[in-house]
C-alpha cells in the first residue's frame, strides 16, 4: 500500500492533473472554461519545467445518465449534475492517492471540492491519517439547501464535507470521506451569510477573515495552521478559490468581493505551504475566463501554483528559526 507522501520527503512527487469543467454549481456561466484557460496560461509546462513529473488526465465529462438523487428540503440547483461530478472526482482523487500521486484538480466552480476532497478524505481515513483543509476563499461556502438564499451549490461544498444535513444525496451509497469541522480552516473570508455565521460558530470552524489578516499578518496565521497539521502528522488539502485574491489582481471570477489578498500575501501563503511539506492535494476553482482581462487571472494562478510547488525568488537553505539572525539578513 502506498502511503501518503509530501513535498518535505518527495519534492518532485508525481502530479496528477484532472480538469473538472463544471459550472452548474455557480450562479454565472463560464467556469467550465477554467481548466482550458489554466492549461493555455502554461500551468502544465511550468510544472514540468520545474522538474515535476506531470500526468495530465485531461477533462472529465458528465455521463449521459445522471444519478437519481432524493428531493431535498430547500434549494439545491442541479443537484443531480453536482452529484455526478462529485462521484467521478471522488474516484479520481482517491485513485491518485492510492497511486502515490499528488492530485491537482482544475476547475470549474467550487462545488467540485465535494468530490475532490471526498476522495482524499476516504483515502486518509483508510490509512489512518488526519486530513485538514485550507479553504482560501472570500466566502465560507457553509450553506445547506435549507439555508442557502440562492440554491447555488458552490456555496455548500464546505458544509457537505463537514457532514451538514441535507446533502447526503450527493454521494448516496458511493464510498467517500468527510472531514472534522475543527479541521477546516477558512482563510481570507470577507462574505458570510447570516445563517452561515451561526453554523460556523456552532460547529467550531476556524474562520480567519481579512480583519485578522490585516491585524496579525499572513505569516503568523498560516504558521499556526501549519504547526497544527504537523503536530498531528496530518495531510493538508488546499482549496484555492480565485476570489481569495483581490479582484483588482484577479478579475476572472463570478463572485468578486473587494478587499482580498494582495499579490505578495497570496504568494507568501503558497511559499509557506511549500516549505511546510504538509500539502498533499490541491483544487484551483472558480476561474471564469469569460470575465477575465486578457488572461490576467489565469496567469497569476499559474504563478501562485508554481510557488506552491517550489519556485522561489532566491533559494535559501531551510531554517527552523524565523528570526532575522537565522535568515542572515
């Protein structure tokens, strides 16, 4: 049995790329073009030039026959299609982990994380590894069919992964995993619906909003998350929504919220994650090329992914002491 590896032990681990051109979970059309835009912006070429073995599986396609899903109480638009995508992605990420690969899922709207994280969580449970999720996003995505004002399922993905009621039909009897609510870290949040706010408090979700980032800085807050994962000998899944970044830098997203992460804040998050060696999988979601400015958002995402996988401004030896003396500056 292949055990999970990370970049601390295997800096050139094989990457498995899967496109998930899904837009049914969002309120605006266009996210289905996200995987193609990321490839056009040079994502695969960049990773290969950095020395990573890349196995690009291409894009998944919806089957002609969709699963039957029991009616839900409330709003959940296109739940049959979301269920089909989720079940396919769950298999893809689970098999990638079994193969010892690092799954990278290109989206597509954020509902794809139901499936991608579901498969990774299943593998972690079978191998007795604690799974943590870093949700880089402007939104908390913790609605359910009973609470969602819009019924758009990209706003329910984190809730499903924490086993909130009302979304059981997405997987039905298909094998999948879940995460502990306390292992979900929402980072960069600046838009929360009223009922979501109540649920997040009741479930003990770690919500790091932009006020905290402004006050304490990215480095301190990220270090706390990383140290928690390391202490548990856990694996961290990173779910990166384009709207985590300020829309002035990345306009190609259907749910822009002002006041997002700056260019350097976003890169620092990725650089610290690489250095930590705890990341085992990645989603890149909500890129909508129809709303982008000449590929601006897609090219920035490629640069950020490169930072996650080890590209540095200037290579330095690893240090445990973060003081200026240890860094010799």
